[in-house]
C-alpha cells in the first residue's frame, strides 16, 4: 500500500501503509522563506486556520518559517483565514483572500510574500497579486504548475498539452510577463503528487514482481527522479519509519 500526501501524523501513517510520501514540510519552512527573500520579499504573510494548524507537520513548518524570517530580518504575519469546510464554504474563503491581500499590501507594503495552506485559495491569491501588481506568490502548499495558475491566468490547456509541464511552465511565465509581474510567482517544476503517484505505482508494481526494493532509499530516489525529470531532495521523516519527505526543483515565473 502506497500513501500519497497524507494529512495524518506520521506515526499514524506508518502503521497504515507500506510506503508514504509528501512534501518535506520541515525543509520547506526554510526553503520557502529563502526563496521569498531571493524574489524580493521583506515581509511574509501566512494564511491558515485552526484545522490545518492542528496538523503536526504544518504547525512545525509555520514555526520554522517564523524563526527563519527572524533570522533573515524579515517580518512574519500569521493571518487566520476562513476554513473552506466551515460556514460559507470555499466561496467565502476565496472571497476573503481576494479582499484581504490588497489590505495586507496596503498595510505591509508591496514587498510582501503570501502563502496559504489551502489548495482552493491558491487561484484567488494569484489573481489578487496580479491585480494589485505587487507582492509575491512563492509556491503553493502542494506545489504544481497547474495548481491555480491556468485558471487565474486564463490559460486554456489543449488536450495534446495536458500533462506537458514544460509547456505549462512556459505559458505561466509568458502570461505573467505580459502582465508585467515576472519574478513575482513560483512553484515546483512538476506537480509533486503526479510525480509521486507515478513513481510509487511503478515502484510497487516492480516490488511485487521482485524487481525493486521499496525500502531502499537509492531505489526510491531513482524512481522519483525518473518521473520528476531532475534532482529530488529526499529524506525519511523517521529513519525507522516508512514515510518519505521530498522537495522538487523550484521554478520562478
């Protein structure tokens, strides 16, 4: 059993499957702030809500982000957003983002980077930053060139380009450049879940056929890098467990 992108705590996940994978939230606490500063941000706004902050790795990542901002001389602001599963649902949460980003830019200045722990709020974040012509969008909570960008940028992906991340990345960059906001947006070069699902499917099929060992770190890395088309940073959450934490290459549009 392979588990892609678990939300439960690692100890619970380890007992429920043979191998699991998700973005390395601890490492991202550092890499996201580092990238935001490289892009030009001096302030970092983190949107979330209590349900997400009750998840161990998300909470740890937030704490690391705060410490990393302090270390780099950046301001950190935590903003509680509506939970999309609560009253008003996702539309209310999206509307909040569209209205709050201009407020935060006015309060904190144009060199403010924004981050959100909810997938459904990525599109309005991209739209709001584009419309304001200020601020930075470093990457999504679950990074992917297709997460929020095509819808926010009005990009139609033809059937023959579906899954073609090189084309989608180039289109994201082209439209953002046309809006005069090059260098203000980013993601990972490939969708992390797509890479993980394909890699783990192949790995586990080969493991059943006695052609691969899914417990071997070199083997897991090889299968992931084949799908990612480039280097992958990989480590175990717990050396004795079976959950892998991954970071793919970042792309700035």
